C-alpha cells in the first residue's frame, strides 16, 4: 500500500512532509521516529496528519497526483489535490 500525507497538524511535521508518499519500510520507520521524537501518534489517529491512499492491492489502477497546492497556516498545513489521473498497474 502507498499513501500520501495530505494534512499535518503536529509538532515535528512541517510543510516538507506534505506530499510525502509512505511506501516502504524505511518510510514507516522514519515516520515512527518522528512520532516518538515529537510525541504524536504515528498512525495519525489523533489528527496529527491525514492521508490519501494512492495504491493498494485491491486497486485496479494507481492514483497519480498531477497537480496540487500546498497551504501552510503557521503550525499546520494542507495539500489540496487539484488534478489526478488513474494509471494502469504493471503486473
């Protein structure tokens, strides 16, 4: 599974994390490391971040984000998806 961070509102999560695609064990380890360092829930269940799934085993197509805007509000921010397309998976 792959998901993209589209909203952040926790200490330790910065504008650079908006658009971060979590897809590997290393990505998960990095997220958990940030969560422990800044004391937020690494699953985002407390509202620390929101995610958008772009690929999963049951998806017939990948979701490819082609256009987005980032808005930062001082200590939180959002990635607004403006356009996306479906891309056939290579099996």
